[in-house]
C-alpha cells in the first residue's frame, strides 16, 4: 500500500514515510499469465461444457465422482464431526450477518410519487433471480464467506442461490465450509473450485439456471475469472488481496496496533498493512486525507474523538472505530457487517457487498393524457435540435392524438 509521487504532491510535506515494502502495488490478478490462463479456461469451458469442467476439476482439485452436487443429507450432516463450540460460533455469525442484512433491507423502500400533474414515477427493489456464490477453501477455509454471500442473498429475496466450494480435503469439500453454508441457508452446494466453478455457474452447466451474478472471494485466478465474466454476469467487487490500515494516536497501545495489522497480513504475503500514526492533535486532518487517498479495504481508528473520524473519513470499505472493534470480528461474522469489500483504492467509488447488492433498483412511470403537453412539447423541441427525428415523432404523435 504505497503512496505514489502524485499522492505525495497532493498531500504536501506533512508526511514522513518511515518504512514501506519494495516495488509497486500490483495485485496478483493483474498478472498477464493469470489473465491468459483464465481466458483459455473460460473459452474451453464455454465450448466444451461440463466435459471440460470435469477435466479441470480432476486435474486441478483431485476431484473424482459422478456428481458435483453435495447431497442434502451430506449438507445437513456436515457439522456432525465438528466441535460443538465451533458449530455454535458459526451459527452465531450466520445469524448476526442475516440480522444486519435484514436491517439494511428494511431501510430500502419502494415508493411512487407524482412528479408533475398526471405523471407518477416510482422505484422498486427487485431481487436478482440467480446468484452463484463462491465459498473459498484453499490455504485457509474462510468459513464466514457463506454468511456474507449465501445468507445475505437469501435475506434480499434471491430465489435461486447456488454455491461452489473446492473439494479441498482429498477430493471432498471441507465439512466446516459446508456447515457454514448450511447455517446460512444454502440449499444447493457443489464441490467445485476455481475458474471452473465460476464458469459452470455463469454458463448454466450445473443443472440450474445460469447465474445472473457471481459473488465471493477467492485466489488470483478466481478474481480474474470474475473480472473476465463481468458484463455477462454481475459481480460483487473486483477484490485483490485483503488490506488493512490503522490510524493511531498516542492513546493507542503498541500491542493492539501490531495485533490488528498482523490479523489481516495473515491472509497472505501480498496482503498490505499500513499504519498512520501521530501524537500531534492537529495532524489528524492530514491522517484523514492520507487514508482517503489510500482508500483501504479495512480501516481501524485507534484514537480519541472517534465521532470526528466517523464524520470526516470518506473512502474505506469498512470502518472500525475504537479499541473494542477489530477487523477480525467482522471477518468472522460476529459484528454482522459484510466482509466482501473493495480493495486497490476502489473504495474511492464503491462500497462493499450488502443486501442492496442483490437487489436491482428499477424505476417505472405512469402518465395520463393531461400530462402530455408538459412532456411532449419540450421533447419535440429538444429532439428537433438534436436531429433525432424518431424521438420527435414519438412525442408529436401523442400531441396529435391529444387533439384528435
């Protein structure tokens, strides 16, 4: 997470870079070799269908079997071999994430109102019809991913939710990942990983409708597959390696700052962690400007006057205020907020996944004959100026009908 020369000019001379890693910020999914490999795989799977999916699953994941789909009995019994305390923790995370998503949904309202006499306009939130959720289980089985994707999609009212998770344990899906999916309300889960999983969901190869939207984190190949499939399907975010940044003043403890930075750096060697610190009270404006420039995925504030930071910070994926909040809580679903968040400075223009991400905000309008003159006459004038004659005729025809 570097400051480039442009950043340093804009922020001025008040910043001292104590230490930073060598080299530029280059997310792994932008690797040309990764992009080329994913492109070949997607083209192959689109051309050869499930045959190609099976070949990749056997070669890359060691899968063998007759069906990718996890049976209902296997899904229900996934937690039988897990410690009871772990099951209870996963149940709590799934329930809290659904609860917060429900709160969000309650604040998204349909409405219609009269814009001008005789013209009523409205908006509706309509769920996406089919969502494909990727549940990672590579180096680490990220158990809370199902809460954020399957569970939240269900709260949004998505009628068809498919889930794919790699067969990471001797050709079988991880039981804890399956139990997290079950706790989140998953009904159809497939033991399928990587690019082939996303392709199978996007192309409708799993005895289910083709996905309208793909969500969930994954490795560089998964991220690149989502990028290349975007447009054919919707996606949540183009996420790179997990990021964390901390603003700390002289009230913060060294141990807490170090622990929270390491908590996200643990995701992998390419996961950046950044600390901005100052004990000068007036320097906090510069700290805010710096963080709004970096736009980190996760941003912790270990400082006093937390309301001031909440009011003034504008670019982050999710904000953690004070020493009793930590990214780890949200990562595991315990606070309820979603952990699918923008990276690579994308928080400058987008937020993370939420219940609204699974809802299409659409508009409609309904007009009476009495409103025709107020709309048609300006459209005729504008269309004549633009030389868009068919637009003009569409409006003019209604004026003529009005006088007929």
